[in-house]
């Protein structure tokens, strides 16, 4: 990143490049670094399979316009950019400017450019016209959105007729025995681990709770229908630790 | 509730994708033939599998997936043994059926026949993922699981949640950041005051 400009071009917006931004970058540099290491270390990591299934089921093709909402450091954006090609377009949108910045740097480093735009956008008020995208995705992001109903309405609005929304998110574990193990892990082991690793037991506890507070499979499906989707369905992955919800606009 | 998707075909698609891209980026004649193909989608139908693999060709980059919105530009159909025989020295490409843009389909199949795919290597790198996923999926009762499998699940969840935690700034990270910003602005105020005193 160049420091001799007072603003930096950021896709749809210009943001001032001041000391604060540098500070934010500092914080998120460490996040982004960890993120990549995590991906490498996790050769048996299931999150890649969850994402891979999402990509596969999307049916995306050259020329498509894709919105990767709450895109963070751009895992899905990267895969979609390769698939939609020069004639298509992917927008990585996230409410957090620093996440977008780190994501953009990472993708450019990996040679992904030309068909990717970056946008700092709140899911509750998307900065895109109606009927813009063939596909919208939000992976591990909806849980963090305050007004989920509003976000779903917005996603419906920006989808083209015939377009598809895919929501990948933690959900409710279906098998009771597995649920017991999962609960024990999240409420007992995880916070202790958090204490050792990050000296931050409370945040890890909070994470486990926020996952439980997210609407379960059927509730989220109903919320999608209420938001206007003409068809909605879901697939459980890994016993429902995560679910992939899909909604269509006709 | 569940939809019709097969994890195995997704893993195979991933292996095929890795193999094709590797072949393309090795500087061999065969790879160059793949590079020369136009932006398009080619369906590979492997009988008796119900669903085809779709190869998305984009500027020197091939993606493979088992679902496609709309229809492919060209399609190649053959029995599983015909596809496997492609890797042999003198494969018979006449046994395949082509539809759609047949010229494109034939060029693609020729390039495919010419490249050597080390399936073992590509599949091996993916089985770890698949095993991890399957174990999570196949659990009926955790009490009945062997100790090793239980460790495996715990490890998988742990790694996932760690990943998730790293990707989201935690409350304390945000607090630290806010604190940093506050400190910085105080320092700036102090600096400004000192500069003002100089004047
Ligand atoms: C756990 S990360 C997921 C990143 C990426 N999708 C992935 O799966 O690797 C959650 C992301 O959601 C973003 N986010 C949270 N609330 C949001 C909102 N209201 N609108 C848009 N993005 C939001 C965060 O900034 C963060 O980057």
C-alpha cells in the first residue's frame, strides 16, 4: 500500500489513508496472517469442504455477477472470480473497511484482479441497484448482522430474477449425542482454550453463545420466505454444525 | 432435509480441477492446447454417473464443478471405462459422443487425452478433507465412537472455531483497537499543544 497518497481508491469509494487506517491495518494484518496459516495448517479442515460445497452447488458460470457479502478476506470471492472469468464480476462487500482492505491485498497478491470490486457496505443497506446479481453469498456473516430480516430483504432486492442466495452459517446440531459433545466442547473446552491461547475466555464464551443464538434451520428458512424469497431450502453439513440455506428469486 | 448433492463428486471435481490446472501450467504442448480453448463450459458425462462434471474454461484457468446454472456449450459423453482408458497410450476417442459445439468438445477431449494425470497425487491431497468431513457426517452416537475418532471430531471443531475466531475481530481486539486510537489521538493532541507552544 502506498503511503504518499491522501486517499486510496477502494472500488466504489475513496477512503482517507490516515494514521487511523494504518492502525487498523496493524490490527488486521495479524488477523490476515493467522487466517492464511490456519488455511495451510488445516489440511483436514472441514471449513474448506463447507465452502467448496457452497461453490459447487452455486452453479456459477462465466459471465455471472456475484456478490460475496460479509466476504472478509475473500475465500469465496477468489473461487468465484476464477469461475466467472473476464466477462463476469465479483463484488467483495463487507461492513469492515479493514477486512476489505486485507482481503483486497491478499487477492491482488494471488493474482486475482480485473473482475473483482470491493465495497464497504452494511448488509442491512446494500449499496447496489435492484436486480444486479446472479448469485449472492454470505458465509459466516449473517450471524453478526443485527437486523437479519432487513439484510435478507436487501439480498432479495439486489438479486436478479432467477438469481440465488446462499447462506453458510453455524446452525443447530441435529444428532442429540453429537450435540452433547459439541456443547461440552464449546462451553467447557473452548473458553479454557481461549484463556490459554489469547487470555480471553470471555470472547470465546461469547462466540459459543452467539452461535447458539443464531436462528435454527427451519427458522432461518422461514425468515427467507418472509423476506420475499420465492423458494427456500437448506442442507445440513457435518451434523448441522453448519447449514447451507439457499433461496431463489423468481 | 437434504438436497441432491454428492460429496464424492465434489471431491472428484476438485481433483480433476487440480490435475487440469497443473497440466496446463506445466509448459508442455498438451497443456498449451487446453490454454488455447475459448471461454466456455464443457460438460463431461461419465456413464453411469447421473450428474456430469462441468469444466469452466476461463483465460488459462479451468474450474470444475458438479452443478451448473443453465446449460453447457458442449458436452462429451462416455462410459467410465472409456474415460479411464483416456490415460492409456493410444486412447480411442471415437467411442465418445459429442453434443453442442462439437468442435470445441473434440479439441477439449484431445487435450485431455494427451495430458498425464497423476490421480493418486491429487486424490491423496484431498482425502484428508473428505475423511474429516465424513467422520463428522457419519456420527450416529458419539458414545459408540472409538477414542481416536472422538479426538478427530474434537480436533476438527477446534480448528474450525479457531479459524472462525481469527477471522472475526474479538471484543477485546476491538477494545484494544479503540484504546490504541484513543491513545494516538491523545498523543496527537499533546504534540499539537507542543507545536503550538513553539510558535
Ligand atoms: C467470520 S467473517 C467471515 C468471512 C468470510 N465470509 C469467510 O467465510 O471466510 C464475518 C464477516 O462479516 C462481516 N460483517 C459483520 N457484520 C456485517 C454487516 N452488517 N454487513 C456486512 N458485513 C458484516 C465482518 O466484518 C466479517 O468480515
